[in-house]
C-alpha cells in the first residue's frame, strides 16, 4: 500500500508542478527581490546622491525665476502626461489617481538605478499587486516604454535631426530581434506570453502624442535652465541640439552621468555655449529632478509605509 500511494502522488505533484511554476515566474520574483533589497537600495541611493553632489559645484550662479518658469511645464509632463499615457493602455482596471501615485513612486526609484530600471520594476510589482499576472505586468510596462520610445523618435524626426546610420541599423535590428523572439516564444511556449490585448490604434496615437508633449516640456526645462544661467540661445538651434542628444538615450546610464547628458553638453558647446554654462545647465536639470521625486514619490512611499504599519498594528483590547 505504501508503494502504490506514494509513487503516483510523487509523480504528479513534483515533476509537472516544479516545471510549470518555476520557469516563468521565479526569475521575475528573483529580479524583484534583488531590486528591492534594502542594502542595494541604500547603495544605489548613495551613488546617485554622490553623482548629484559632484554635479552641484558645476552649477554657476543661477537666477531662479526662469528656472522655475521652465520647470512648471516639465512637472506637468513628467507627473501628469506620462502617467496618463500609462493609464490609457493599462488593463489593470485602476483609476488615474492610482497611476499618478505609482508613477511618482517609481520615478524616485528610477533616479537611483541605471537606465531608470527601478521605475519599471516598481510599476510591474504594483501591477501584480493589482491583480495582473507577471507576464501581463511586464508586458504593460514594456508597452509603455515602447510608446515613450516611439514618441521620442517622432520628436527627433520633427526637429529635423538626421539619425546616424548606425543608430538606425541598431534600432531596426533590435526591433527585428524582439519580433522574432516574440514569435518563437508564442509558438513554442505560449504560456509565457502575456494574456492581455494589444492597445488599440487610437491609444497608440494618443500615447505618442503624450510622449511628444513630454519631450516639449523637457525642452522648456532646458531653456529655463539656460536662461537662469544668463545664456540666451536661439530656439531652433536648441531644438536641434536637444533632439540630437535624445538619440543617446538608448544607452542606459545613471542620472546625471548618462550618455544622453554627455551628448547634450557637447551639443550645447557646439552652438557657442561655454563649457561651464553647458555643464551647469545639464547639471541643473539633473538636480531639479530630485525635488519633485522626493516630494511626490518619497511622500507617497512614506504615507504607504505609515498606513501599512497602522493596519498591521494590533487592535486595542
């Protein structure tokens, strides 16, 4: 009797379940635990703060009126337009307010991680908490990233900047590799594909428009920073330099020390701006991102932690 009861149960509970549960979900969980490890978060925050402090002394004397004037539309672009783009394509069934809050929290985590990957991990984590399965959560964040990239490409083309041939070849090759990989996974491992519908063309066009609007608000922030440093630049020249520098955004880097920041400094210097002002303007735009992230994202995370402790506290007798 012992042989007949243990053998089939062991065969049916250990072999298939181990194969089906560890393959698609375990790597995502390990990545999430790694990204949210307290020690790693402290180290990442320390590195990001060190880079920002290194940039601080490069900011010359600043007139804050034009800077704050340029920062106002950027705040709308970053913390309103971008979350609305995410909400438009989301299938989580959450309200706009939820997307605004989670996006702000992710921005703070994104500032302390290369390539802003911390923001993506946090958003996917919260989408799983909202009821989406891991593949659908990852796919939703990837779709939002794709719409942002399409909007960036449209903005660069609108500025009249000619993309280098290597960038075009790399972009086409990457898109083809992703497409082929998705087709292979869909054919051989259909269970790994996200069970969510693709966004409608209307949603895609709206997302691209919102992404272009966000790029314009970033341009306003740069213009305000330059004016605050006492440097006047022709709008068309600045648009061309800014559009060209955004091409370097495809290479990940740390906030304040990314290839995009370096390309922008070189571009500003190429149109007659002194190196000190160019470095100061880019450093200033980098530092300005921390204030809203700490206030909005950090404040939301603090409120979430306080509410969590209150709900976990035992009720008084």
